[in-house]
C-alpha cells in the first residue's frame, strides 16, 4: 500500500539579508512569489497536505496564497532554521523543504 506524501514548507523567516519589509517567501521569482513555486512543486509531487510554516508577515503570506488549498502552521517565535522542528513522525512520508535545500523522510 502506497502512503501519501505530506509537504512541510519552512516559510516563517524574515529574510533579514534581503533588506526588505516584504516577507522573504513573497519576493518574486520569475514573476511569482517564491513560495508559490515551492507549493506548485509540492502539488506536482502529489503532496497532501501542503503545510507552509509561516511567521514573519503571516497574514500577508495567507492573503497572497488565499486561493491555494493549504494548511498553514503558525510559528509565533522565530529563532532560526531548525527551531520549527519539522513535523512529528506520523508514519507517512513527508517532504521538509526550505528555499536552499530539502530533506526526505520515509514513514
């Protein structure tokens, strides 16, 4: 029996080095917000659910992606990559992704 893939997308950071008020994941890449490219890839892979972990600019991120069927997780305190911890083991495969790398975990 095949298990469904879940995608957890780390999208809570401020993007301090970008020197912009715009949340890092909303910066345009090829005409679309960076996060929308990752969501599209997750959808192409058949991931469900797709869970962006949001924090900095959370409401703005929700507004921009309002038409996407996503399950947002709010990270109220951002202490850097790794602080979000990733998902707990559910027995299902999941894809943990950020803008610079990705990890696969088999359930």
